[in-house]
């Protein structure tokens, strides 16, 4: 992508839908992909994001927020079956996420390999896992020049994070799924300390508000207890990891407080969860203070006293269905296939049994459909099954509701908010509510709800901040101070430093490129000097270290008389010196064709008395003053030269004040009340009338510019005379000045567009 100040946001999934999260960010030639999930309501290729819409070889980094299938399950397919491997892209996720992701993918491959819809093989899965780079929360990562990101805790599940991404100075916060409520084992999502330009945030629950944790837990345990009392079985369809651990903590604590339930077993029907429990125990330090304090007291909260894992022999579902009351947590949470679906079909005809949906259910899944309490459900074999089992919904989903989401959006204070991971209706309601809230506060915040494959383009006025370091940073600048130095740009960050500090702080070094141009010319040396003085005012003449005659023009270009009919131009190459050298070359090559040369050389006298040859500084000063006086007289008609009296007493000098120095007096009227005095030493204008003073200053500036020669106007370099400059110092000065310097005021350094 071409270098552009426009951020492109393209959703390959989760645009006005829940599932297959995949967000593509493109800015200034960099491409970042956040999440690569599958859609739980579909299978095979249909469940993937729209992967064909992106050239994956151009991707610089893929960031995975957490291990859930709808955010991470397509990663192996993208890494192994697209041209992602032809590029230089890297994949990042947190340490806990990578540990759990391995088991999740093994289970995903196992369940899908029995069908023709398998997306990848176990070998491809293992190859992709080895390429994933684990990171820690709050760690600054730079995957490529110009791109960096920092993970922040997002709650939701173990290891979940949100990414604060910096692309060439543009900051984007991508939340993934997040929770702002601390539960029994996870911390709540953090608010990053840096204000992002763009917030990409989930909108799963839209404007729906969920009940508080205490009320929810009380209602949940009461409901489970009532189903047990009526002699039924309790089915809790959950995903193997995430909310299941929260429910286990709640049930284990409730059973401990109720001895009458000790003979009622709680089964955790998931081999995957049993494997991953070791991961939970390993990453205790990433959980909240409640879990950490219990673990510090050697009370491991994930060693459950009243919960057992099923050994899962063949046909265990029917044995449990025919047995006494029990509670079973079975995956998957959407009831599409697997143990939870088989138990539902077995228990559905019995009204004593109870089904409790504990998380968000995606549209198109049985978990979503059964909440309407249909009279019948269709079995996996196509048979019709009467539904008499009770159905209840309690959201333990670790997603933000409206109050938490709106509060977070307000705290982040992003200029643009992009809503993802939400169904169209819920997302539209959230957009309307937030738009109205910001309008009431007179805040200009844009809310966007892009569909899948609809590219959202956001333009920004980039602010570039240059940090002064080294010698320049020794003294704090004041407002309107001019700071001059080298502006070094690297990976879209800018540093201002003194040329002498370049090697110490950047590892770079400076060099001087010296250019030489030889010219064959059949005219005399004196004639060359005469033309150079006529064009540039004054020039310096002397000998170089080899006793060759040299004329230095404007302190930058040396014209050397290297042979009888040969001149050599020599200069240190810079933008300004090259320009001067071009003009000198054009002037010299035209000398033998100049009418002035013909007229001048027809005379047999010396040129030393020509006005161009006058090198006496005092005469130059008088001529300069005369020209300024003539210029002022042409504008004001009455200009006088005032010279102080020679031999005046000290008292007289003090009385005369500013008149004790040579000055030009501009007479404005006969009264003399509005006369302006121009001090010829300092060139400062003084006048009782501010209007007259400003006018005289403007004319004086024009006069000085007009009467000054090119040599006087140009910032000259070192002297050509050996006694005037130390050769070593000369080399040092050239080294320091031959890099193009950037000058800015203090205000501009903070916000230069």
C-alpha cells in the first residue's frame, strides 16, 4: 500500500456479526491483522473469514487477542495455506493464550478431522504453533520498523489482551473481547494510559444491561439447586475454557456451603479442560488478587473438592442420563455437536431436567434457537425430539454490557470508534445511543459500523514530535526560542540533535563531499578577479597550501589558477554551495564573450583603481552609508548625516544621548517632533512616533538588502588566509555544517504537521 495519511480498516469477519473476528489495519504501507477466528455456526471453508480478499504476504504482523475459536481458530489455515509464509509477517499472542491455544487447536483438529470439512492437518497445526511469538502484558514489541504494540489485560478469559498499536505515530486500540467486571479469577480490562486515535471495540450486547455478579450468582445457584430438588439433571453447555472455570469456582464454593448436596456429583465433561487446568495453575500470577492470595496460602482454587472429570468411556452420556440427579458442564457451548448436544437429546424429553445457557449464543446455533423454548428439536440424526426440559438463560459471558462499554469508550476518548463483533441490530442501537450521548456533550466523536469487506477510510492530520537529545537537551528551551540541529528520522520517529552528537546517539557519521571542476580559459587572472568582484561584491584572494593562486567566492567556492590557461573550481558540496558554484562556473565560462571584457582589456592600465577592486574596509563602509542615505532620500526627500563632534566632553556625550553616535536623521516636518534617527553603528531606528518608526524601519530594511553585495548577504564560511583559520578547525567546521540542518521553534517542535 502506498504511503498515505489515511487509515484503512477492513473487516474480513465480525462486521455486523458475531464470529470469525478478523480486522485488517493498513496505514503508511504497513498492514496489521487483529484476530483470525472461525464462525461457530458454519463448518469447513464457510467458517473462515474472507481470507481471499487480502494479500497475506504483505502482512507485517498478526495479533491474537485470546484463544477462543472465533478469534484464533483460522490462524493455522492462514499461516500454512495462504501466501502469508511468503512474506515477513510475524504472529503474536500472550504466553497463556499460546499455551491454551495449542490444546484448543488439537481438539479442533480432532473433532474436524473426521469430516471432509477439515481445514488443516495436525502436522500443519504443529508447524504453525512453532512460529508463534509469545509476549507479556505491558511489553513493548516492535515487529517491524514503524510499527509497535503493547498488550493490556482485557479480562474475558485467561491471557486475553487488548492491543494498543502504534503505526507511524497513529495509535489504534483494538479490544477484542473484554470485560470491565472483575470476577472470581480474572482482573478487569485495563484502560491504557495513552489516548488512541482510533478505538476498535466489541459491541456484543449492544445497549443491553446485565445484572450484577452477586445477583447473577445467587440466581444461578438457586436455579441449579431447585432442579436437583425436583430430581432432575442439570446441563450447563459451556466452552471447555473460559467461563467454565468461573462456573466451577461458583459451584464448588456453593457445594461446600450445602452439605445436603455433597452426594450430588458435578461432572466436568472435557478432556481438553483437564489438560488446560495445568495452564491455569501455571499462570496464577495473571489472575486477580483473590486467586493469588489463596494460592499464596497453599490453597489452590483450581483443585476442586466437589467436581470430578469424567473418564469418558464410550456411552457415558446414557449412563449419566439413567442415573441419579447430577450437574454436568459439557462442551461445546453452542450445542452444535459433541457431549453437550448428545446430553441435550437424551434429557430433552424429561421435564424434571433443566438446561441453563450461561453465555452469549451466536445466531444460527441451537443454543440461540432453544432459548425460544420450541416444542421440538431436531436431533443430529434428523429425528424429531420433544422438548420438555426447562430452559433458562443467565449470562456469565465475560463481555461488557452497555453501561460498561459506554463508560470504557468515554474513558478512552478516541476520535473515531469502530464497532465490531456484534449483530447488526444490537450494533445499530449502540451506535445511536453513543452518538446521542456525545452530541449532548458537544463532543465530536465519530462512530462507525462497517460491514464485512466494507473498507473504512479514516484521515488524520499527522502530528510529528521531534525529541531534542544530547547537547541540545542540556538547556530547556523557552517559548519562541529557535532550536537548530540535525533532524534524524527513523521508523517514523524524529530526533533533533547537535551535529557533533550524531555519532554518539545514532551510530551515524558525517562526511564532506568535495567537488572539483576544471575549466580551460584563455583570459588573464586579473580579468577573472574583476568579473568575480563585479558579480559578488568582494572576494578573498590568497595562496593555498601548494602556493597556487586562489580566489574564494562568498566563502564557499575556491577558484584556483592551476595552470596558465586552466582554472579549477573547488567546493564542499551542499545545496547552497552547489548553487554558488553553478553561478561562478556560468560567469567564468562567459568572460571571453563578455562585451565588458573586450572594452576593459583594450585599455593598457591596471584594474586596481576600478570600484570593484577597492578593498579598503573604511572606504567600503562610507560607500555603503552613502548608498543607504541615497535610498532613504529617494523615499523621504530630507535625510541628513549627523556626525558627533570630535573632542566633546563626557557630560556633553551623556546629554546628547543617542546623538553622540553617527546617525542619519530623517526629517518628516519642520517642527522636528517626528524626526527619525538611524544609528549607523547599530542600525536601530528611534522616533517619538511609532507609525513613522515602523515605516522608516521597513524602508531601511529594503535599503540594506538593496545596497548589500551577494558576498555580504551570504553567510560566509572560513577565511582563505592560512593565518586566519586553523586547518584542523576548518575541517571540523565543514564536517559540522555539511549536513542539511532543520530549524524549528519550540512550538513547532511539539506539533509540526
